[in-house]
């Protein structure tokens, strides 16, 4: 009688190489009895610094706590043979395990010429436990699991303990190792087992477990599927420094996975963020230093406010990157470097450009030279090739990788100036955003800018810089931000809800009623609760009728007078024309120091008035020895309310 009939569907193992079915069967194996010293492995793991830190007591630590005995034998031909000989007669059981060639030869009487199969299998000798001498000792047919060999790397690389024992004792454990996160069950594990089992020590002091490089869409890269970009195409397009920067600045060094797109767009982005800005700064320095024959020197002092600022930022950068690299936090180090490169190019060099034109401002050249030499050393671990090229070009020394880490103790601590200048930069950036919002080009002068905030009056010495940078005629400071903006409370509800879930309703209600107060320690009192500084922000909103925007940190607001009067419009036309001429100089391949003659023609009354009013300014900016109305056959462009045609000749 049939009681029940069913079909059970289950996963079946397939070979990942050939896609053919696999059959599992039990086999005799040799093991390391890890369970005998598992507790010691768990304890020794606490001596290791892990990146990311959670791996120590998470993926790796939990694996140690449940570690089984380790199957170290494999039934293959190629590999390191197990040094184990057994009796071929079960009546006289015996097992011999040897630890050296000398020991094999001494106890077997056989000469060993090769430790590999099949030569080592020819070492056969009588079983001492069989009085008749007929029973033989033969090597077991197994070889070591290759992961056992990986764990033996520290000893095997120098033939320990037979060679360099003193060297090994002085260098074990290793300072640092790095591999993929999956090696918590592989190399990291095998090293740890043998390090503890043999030496009662960790095999490494610091271990970095990286994530994986995935294909587009987050799927695993596969040779069979071919779902990965050609690395040589990406390297040829962006360079190996950009590839390295992309990887080291990503979450992959903290155990996260990153996706590689087919076109290498992310690598190209790394090139634009780090490699090109560094090269552009170096190119700018060489362009003017070579043109004027200037020899620059390392410096630790400066009087110009921009020189002091960039050297102060350089000191801060060097100290931050050193601390972050020491903590194996490459993403933070790379972020600080890209931020500095942006400031170097788009603030210091741009604001100081005129100081380099005639080669007479030695302090400017010395400052930029010092920044580039120091920056090459700081960036070298992250971008080894371009930094070496630049460093050798600047110093004529052999290599940046033979230089010491830069000592910046002699540079002045410019904390106050850095705070002020960063404030100036934030104001300038916000002012430009207001221009964009109101469709006002940067070269069009405006009548005034108002800065409202508690720290506004700390910027008095930067008035001229702000006028020039923002392109306004006047700067007004107002310490009462509430005159132009309202403060409102922004709650970070996910953080608050996680900690104070049941109180969220009361907190939200109190926030809507503006029933809250900031405590002296920076925390917030609201609805009977105290919120930490990380759980809320005080933000600013412009009041009705005021044109402006708050700074990103909500410490101040910026207002611009967007009314355009005729004299400002004429000056804007002159500035726009300077840009056009500079581009034509570049297109014609003129040197930065070449003098020119400039002629122009236009039917626009606005253009004519602008050129008449600002002729001296235009001539100075474009290095024109003469600037006159005449044949303008080189180029025609839209300008003001009409067109202008102009031509240049090398003077």
C-alpha cells in the first residue's frame, strides 16, 4: 500500500569552472586540531588592529569562536606532500612525522634529493616495530591544502627555522597585511591559526580587509561572463594613479564593495578631482617660473595673507593626512587632499595669479614651490607616479619615495587666519550662487554685498579681497542676522527616533510651536528631552523681500544688490572683453608674457562707451601696448547689446 509519494527539489552543487554536476563523498583526511587552542586564538585576536574595526569581533572573531578542526590534506598530485609515513601492515601500526630533510635522512637512511612527488614517494624504509623487517613505512598519498601553505608564508619565505631565525624573531609578527574580506576564512585565518599554534602570537599587527570590486549593477565580475571593463582601456584613458586614487578613496578599503562601470567614469572622476588639479598647479608654477627665470626655494615664513593662509592649510593638511594614514583611513586622507587641491587651484593660485606674471614676487614663487614639494610627499602613497614626476622636476632629486615624510613644525599655526579665510571663501561661494539664481554673470559688477551674522565684523581686513572676488563695489557688515533671516529648528528624526522613539510626537509638536532652547553646551532642550548636537541643526531662512542665501553652515547670510546701473553694465562689458582677448591669445599660442597690439570694431554704442571708459584697464589686463578702434578680423563675438570684432598681433 502506498502511503505517500512526493518529489523533493533541492540545490545541487555544480563546478563553478565547468558547470558540471559534483558528487560529494566522504574521504579519509588529516586535520590540525584547532579546537585544542581555539580559546587562545580568540584571545590573541584582541591584539590585532582591524580595518574595518567590526571585523575583529564580528566576521573574523565569530569564526574563531566556532572554528572546527582544520582539514589540511588534499588528494592531488601537485602540491606540498604531507611529511607523514605510515606502516603498510595493520598488524604493526606506526606513524612517523618528519620536520626536516635531515631528520628524514637520519631516521630512514634514504637520501632525499627532491621533496616533490613522485621523488619523495620513493622514500620507503622498514617499519622499526616489525621485527621481521618485512613491513614498510610509506608516505601517505596526500598533499597539503594550499591554504596551509598560505598560512606558512612568514616562515616559508625565509626557510625558517633553518635559515634567518634571528631575523624572523625580530620581524614576526608582520606590521600590516591587506586582502579581501573573504580572506577572513582564507589567508587571514590560516596565518592566524599557524601564528598562534606555532608561536602563540598573532601573525600580523594590523589587518585591512577590503571589499570587492563588482561589475555594473553590483554583480560579481566573471571571466566567463566578461562583465568587466578592459583595465588597459581605463589605464590608458585615465592613468594608473587615477585608478589607485579611485580605489583608495572608496569604501572598498573599509570592507565595502564598489562597482566598476564599463566606461571607467568613476576612475575619470578621480583623475579630475586629484591628478589633474595637482598637475595643473605644477604646470602653472613651471609656466611662470621658467618664463621669468625664477629660482624658487623652500620657505617657512610669509607676510602676504594668501601665502600665510595656504601654508597654514598645508600644515594642517600634512598633520591630518599623517594621522589618517596612520589609522589606515585612506578615504579621509584622500578627501582632505582633494579639498586642499581645490583651495590651492581655485583660491590661492587664482587669487594670486597677477603676482606671478612678471616674476618679481619671489615670496609667491617660494610659497607655491613649498606647497608643491610638500604636497608631492604627502600625496605620494596615493598617487605614486605623478608625485614622483613632479617632485623630481621641482627638486632634481632621485625620487619622492626616497624622501622622508615632510616635517611642517616650522610652519606657523594659522588657525585664526584659516577660520577667517574659510569664512571669506564660504561667503564668496554663496554670493556666486546668488548670482546664478538671478542670472547675473560673474564679470558683471554689482553695487554692494551685505554679510549678516555674529562673526561678520571679524572680516574687516578682507574687505578689498571680498570686493574683488565677488565683484562688488561695497561690502557691508551686519552682526544681527535676525534682521534679514529667521532661525528655524531642523530635527534629524532618524537619529532622534532611534534613541527617543516614544517621545517623538511631543518633540515634533514643540518644534512646530518654537518651544525649544539651545543650552550652553550646544545641546537642545525640547519637550522635556535633551538632544545632542548631532541630532539637530539651526537653519536660516531669508525673510520676505530680501535677496540672499544662508551659508551652508547657517552661521551667516549673504545679500547682493542685484540692481544694474549703466556704469556697472559698461564695466561688465569691459571685463567680458578681457576674457575674449585672453582666450584669443591662448588660441594663437602666445606666451603668457608676450605683449600685443589690439584693434577692435563694433556698432554697439554700449561697447564703444565701455571701451572708452575702461581702455587702460583692458590694455593692462591683456598686455596690450596699443588698444585702438580699427580692423578686427581675427574674431567676432556677442558682447553687451551687440557684437565686437577684434584682432591681435604680437608687439
